[in-house]
C-alpha cells in the first residue's frame, strides 16, 4: 500500500490570485450597461409552470369564516398590490425595487422611542426590545443615535 503524498499547501493569497485569474469563475451581473441576457422564449413546460404559479398566487380560501380569516383577507387586499407591482409609483432602484424611504423610516423609529398611550401598558415587558430594535434600525439606516444615549 502506497503512502499518501503530502500536499503542498499554498498561501491563501496565492490561492485567491489563482482563483481570480481563471476564466471558469462566476462573474457578477451588472446593470451598468442596462442590458440583460436574452433568455429566449419559454418552453411549453416553463409556460405550464408559470401558469400554475399564477393560478396559486392568491391563497386558497375555505368556507369557514372566523375573525382571523376576515383580518387575513383584509390584510391580503392591502398587501398583494405591493407584492405584485408598484401601485404608488414609488421611484425604483436599478433592481426594480422601490427605493427605501429613509426619512420616513427614521421618523417612525423615533416615534417608537417616545411615550406610548395607556393602551400599550401590556407591552411594558417588551419595551427593552422595542428600544433595541428601534435604535438598531436607525443605526442600520445610517442615522446618528448618540442623541438617545442619555435616555
């Protein structure tokens, strides 16, 4: 039985250079030219799959009506247009996704750090989490949260 040959290990930086130099690596897609690859016409099987997905887009509804199913239906009525298009004509980024409305998000998060009405007393135990996530959200949006350190 032959002994296994010890493998010569190269340094990580030389291995990275080797990977980057090959033509077989995956290249990033870029929208800088505004052009996309033409995928051609969908096959019959692909068209059937798309038709099926269109048919099941709307959730299945049963005959049993409850308070929660009514709320679910109302929520779907409000949310589905946003999932299927851009009903408010928000400006879109290069990926076709509505641009983040930073100022409105920050204003909402600041409001959640304020005092709550008496009806929110049941959420007192969750208050630390609400503060944490509000501050984290503002930080992620690039907002200076130092003004909240004293509170």
